[in-house]
C-alpha cells in the first residue's frame, strides 16, 4: 500500500515537473519612455524697419565772370563784366517726407568803373525752400508735395514768399530705355513780393507752373519749365510805351535747357569731364507791352516778348578726396544774346569767359 502511494506520488511529481517545463512564460512588456527629438532651433529674423537718418549735402563755390567779347566803355553788350559770385547751397533731408534747401549768392564787382553804375553785379540773393511730401493721392500714382519758399534780393531790395502744391505725374509719362521722366510736376502757385519799405509797391502773383526733367541716352538730359502768372500790383505799373497804367498783367515764361556731361579722363578718384548746357533762359511773353527795343532798351513798353538764349561749353576736373567729399574746378565761356534780347541775328551775340571752383560734401 505504502509502495503504491509512493509510486503515485512519484508519478504526480514527474507530471508536475513535465508540465512546468512546457509552460510558456507570458512576455513582460516594458514600456520605454518616448525619446524626444529636439530639432535645431529655427531663428526667425524679423526685419527691422529702416531707421531714417537725416542726411544732406553742402556745396561752396567761387565763380569769376570775365569781360564780354567786344564790350565798349558803355558795356552795350553786357553791363555785368569782371565780377565774382560766391555761392553756398545745400539741402537737408530732415525726415522721410520733409526737406530743406538753401542757397546764398553774393555778387561783387571787381571793377568799380563809373560806367558800371547800371550793372547788377553787387549784392546778395538768399533763398530758402521747405518741402513736405504728402505721398500718393489715393490709389493713383500722383505724388503731392508742398513747397514754401522765401527769397530776398538786396540788389533791388525786394522780398518774396511763395507757396506751391506740386503734383508729380512722372509715373504716367515716358519711362523706357530711351527716355526717363525724372519728374513732371504741375504746381498751382501763389506768391507775394514786397519792397523794403512795405509801401504800396507790392505784388500778388497767382498762377500755374510746370516743371519737368528727362534723362536721355548718351548722357544727355533736358529740362522744360513753364510759368503762367497773373500779376496783381499794389501800385499801377506803366505799360504800352508808358502810355497806360495797369494794376494787373498776365505773363508766360518758358525755360528749356539741354545738358550733357562726357568723361574725358578718369584715374581713381580723379576725373576730367567735358560739359555743356544751354537753351532758353527764359523766353517771356507779356499780355501788356512792357519790354524795350533792341535799339533803345531804356524805353519801356514797346515789345510784348523777349528772350535770353545761351550756350555754355566747359571743361571740369573733379577729385574725390573721400567717399563724402570732393573738390572741382572748371573753365568755360558763355555765348548769349545778353541785353539785346529781341533781335534774332547771331551778330548780336557775344562770348563771356567764366571759371569756377569749389568743394562738395555729403553727410
């Protein structure tokens, strides 16, 4: 009996061991922590708005005018001979839409001959201009600028203030490989001129002006300006050969210039250029007869129109001292009809030599 129980126990133990060997263990799943992949940081560079810095330029020039060809003691061809002009001019861009321009010219006679009493080559002329750019008008391409000007002439002891609203239509004009319109401005204008003693000798001016400038091939450029002005006088003016006094008058003035600069030599910062400028400076028409005749320019009011036409070829040397400063010197001669401005014969034209030098800096 005991033997049977022992055999049975041994059998059960053997079966249990065999079953234990056949048990497939359940796999234990170990959840790994997720691996965080850190990509390179992408730095977004936000463009900073351009910070406007005031900038501008300054130009100081000394110019000498010689004696007009064939002049006599009475200076019949040109009363302004043998004199100098010192000029300082510049501009300051104060903000993106505000700028200031200034120019001072001082004329000095170098020959105080008694016969020079009638010349205009002694005195100072000052001019200041303030510009404000209002931007584009609505959805158009027309840019609007305001200009306020003050001018003072010690020669004739007059002062002038002027306001203009200048509408620039350049984007609607010629802009191709042959012609570029730099500006094409139409400007309603109001001005007021008065004498030094603030008497009734004043003048109101109301008109419309056209200013235009075009860049052409081969270093040429042209400028065309037109001024239509109605003059209202505080004191009646004599017109029509001095026979009529009028308190108003309409005038049209036209300016047309051609410019060209051709480089002759260049080496580093040194350059020599041939330059030319010329044209109508200006042509003037008056509703009333207010201009004199070629034979007797002292007579007032025998002609309705007059013109001044000139040509100025010159050679100029330039040297760049730094990127912001340069010096220059030039010599040329001006060919003009001078005071005889109603006769179209070329025999009435004369040459006047001129030289100038100066320096220009930008900041």
